[in-house]
């Protein structure tokens, strides 16, 4: 088994019970069976997996507990789950299934009292606060909710500072503009936010290769997450589940 100082986290997007990939949070394209992908990541001994359910609320307003149970029964690595989490009872049920961390996004921003209560009940190490960031019409970084469809008008720092006050253990920072584009992380954003808060920052959105991981770590990320990097291969984006190689691992070990 490989070892490294920093966590490298594949992110799997669910729509229904299928695995999809998006570009800039739009046009989810089916890329395969989620459980099969989890089995392959098991073989590759990943640090951690993050599972985000982006099924529209009109199709499924609650987490798919039965399918999540199928996933956890197959997953041998620590698993984080996000999507449709709005109350304490849901978190309790998700954790009872075997998920280790719960990722909360829109509900955390819209109802900080809920987020604070969740951290108090389940502990900071269990709750991950997630924010989706993109530039608005005037070029300012703003936090969006409802899977990138609603502009809160708030800056990333405002929301992350609020999350820190509520007691979250980590922040998952998603760049909507870079999602699926494989053009590198938003390093300026990572640097500015990581230097302003005292909780670990997981950077997501834009990774193409290990050099992007290295740069994110050098700019203050505590962990890196990626989707396309681990599910696509080659210039035509053929579907191929991968993880970091021994050679890539060597680069990270030098950090």
C-alpha cells in the first residue's frame, strides 16, 4: 500500500444510481456503474472516497439510503457522502449505514443553526462544510447553492468563516468554473482562503495531473479531490477508473 502525507480523494457523482461526470456543474454524462467504480478504487487502496448525489430534488428529495447501504457494503476506504442532507435525522441514518463523514452544502449555508447543531451532536471530524464557488457577472468570486444555480451574493471567505464558527472539521471547496475542465485548480482562491481560516481545506475542480495536486498543496490545500482525473483517460476522455501511480506518489512524498 502506498503512503503519503496528503490525502488524494476521488469524487464520484451520483445521478439516480448511476455514476456521472459534469462540466461546470452542467450536462451530467453517464460514465458507468457506481458500485463497480467503488470496487476498482478498493483495489487501488485509495485514501478516501467522496460520494455526491446530484439527483434533482424533484426526482428524489431524500438521500437514497438503500443504495448508499449497497455502496458502503462494498467500500473498504473511508467514505464521505453529500447530497440532500437537511436535518439531523438524515445525518444519523447516513452514519448508521457506515458513512464516516457527511458533506453539507446548501442547507449549511441557508441554515447555519442546523450546521452548528450537527457539529455539536456528531463532532467536527464527522461534518464537512462544502461550498461551490464561481465568478459572477462582475468577475467576483461568489458562493452558489442548489448545485450552482443560486447566487448567495456571499464571498467564499464569508461562508467559510461562518462554517468555521459553526465547528466543521473540514471545508470542501468546489470551483464551478473549473469543474470537469482539467485546467488546474484555482490556486489564488486556495491560497487566500487557506491563509484566512484554521481548518483543513479540500480543493476540488480542475485537476488534470499530479502537478496540479502538488501546486494545490503548495498553495495551502490540506487535501485534494478530483473527478475527471480519476475516471477519464486520454484526449478523447475514454472512461477508465484510475488512481495515483507509484511515480505520482513519489512527487507527493517529496512535499
